[in-house]
C-alpha cells in the first residue's frame, strides 16, 4: 500500500515518451525536501540533500534514456547535495556522472579537493566515491550517467579524471553543450544502431575536449592520452581471440615496448588488461541475456575465447563461480 508521500510522487511524476519530470513547486512546502531528495535519489544514486525552503529553494528535473546512458536536466535554487559513505554502502550503483553547468555556480568537494565551477564548465564524479555539491544560487545542469565500463572504454581510469573541472576557455565547449542538449531530445523510437552512432559521436567529442585539457594540466598527459587510446582499441577488438600487443602497436604506430611501459605505470600488464576486459564483457552478457538468445559458448567466442575450458577456468578464477552459475543467480 502506498504511503502518503509515495502517492504524491505517483501523482506528480509525469511520463511522456519515457521522459520523467519532477517539480518541487507542485508539492506542499513541508514535503518539498523529502520529495526532492527521493526524486534525485531515484533518478541518480542514493543522495542526501540539505535545503532551505525559506530561502527560496526549488528543484525541477527531467530524465530520459538513450541506450544505456541516462540524461538528466536539473534546474533549481539553494541546495547542498552529498554522496557519502553510508549512501554508497547501501547502493549497488556503479556509474560515472558527467555534470555540465549551464547556468550558475557550483562548489565541489571530492577527495579532499575543493573547487568552484562556473557556467560552461563540467566535471566527472565516481558514484563509488563520496562527494559534495554546493549550489547556493539559481542553477541549471545537464547530467549524463555512464556505466563504468563504457566510461573506461572512452576515457580510461575514472580516478584520473573525476573531481577535476574541465571546459573553461575551450573553444569546443559550446559545441559540446549543444550536442549534449540535443541528445535530450533525440527520439527514443530510433533504432539501437542509430542511438549508438549518435552516442559514439558525442563521446568522441567529449573525449577530445577532456584529453586536450588533460594535456595542458599534467606532465603525464601524453602517456595518459595514449593509454586511453590503447584501451579503446583493445575494447573494440575483444572478439579477436588472437589480439596481440603488436596489433595495437601497429594500429597506433607506436612500439610494443612503449605500450608495455604504459600498463606498467598503471600497475598492470597488457595481457592482464585484455583478460580482465574479456571477462567483464562476458559477465555483462551472461547477466543481460538468456540461454535461448545467447548460449554460453557463443558468449565466450564473442569475448575472444576460442577454448571453452580456458574461458570457464579464467572466469571461475576471476569471479569465484562458473559462467553458468553467474547466469543463474542473476
């Protein structure tokens, strides 16, 4: 049975072609904070929101999906949003947030770093890490939620980018914002193939802006940028059972030794990263498909394993259970 607050959400949430809309101004003052905290926690991840209704607080939110990416536009006034350890412990979410500030200012605390973002800047946050967002005045944000694996495919390790502000002074930031905003109105009836094409174009533009600014910020930027490209190529060719470090080196016109050094700097190896990526993809496919559409040997083959016994052995070693058991428990 729905309680009073849940019934209120049911009445106030509007669905228009898979788009969800929330607006605190439709709720009574004494319910606005709870309504808003529940809204942002449902759409994003569990969060704690501190607001002052007396100071003119309000919040509106519109959310939709394109493929496995969630897009959210948020407008509001006066709030402090926290993602702390207790939120993380009780959450199974594993996404990276891309937050683009369209209007206003936003104070950020992440891993001990404090900074202030202004209009036209953006930042990444790891939902598995605590953070604080301070929005004292009126603001407008565009937020995208990436599955971690997809983020890593394009940008590499999240810890090297999350919590850093990007976009200030970059000549492509307006183009990036317009593209991101256009994604919000992209028809969900479009084919999966077309959705992927559009998303890939956006990711390529976003990656260019990020890596272009990383290059100016860190002395290791060139090696980091190259490692991202190496990982991107690996993930694009996981179905190739014979994929080798020499293949990647030849495609990028660099030496195999240099690629080995890049992985050593990140405390891993080329072979270990390829195996880990194959197993992550296999796990994802086992969970998201069934025996009727994708048999386990087909999944193994698509992930680059041409030997079922090796696939089963490596999968069990990595996850502690067999591929068939992984499918059953999910």
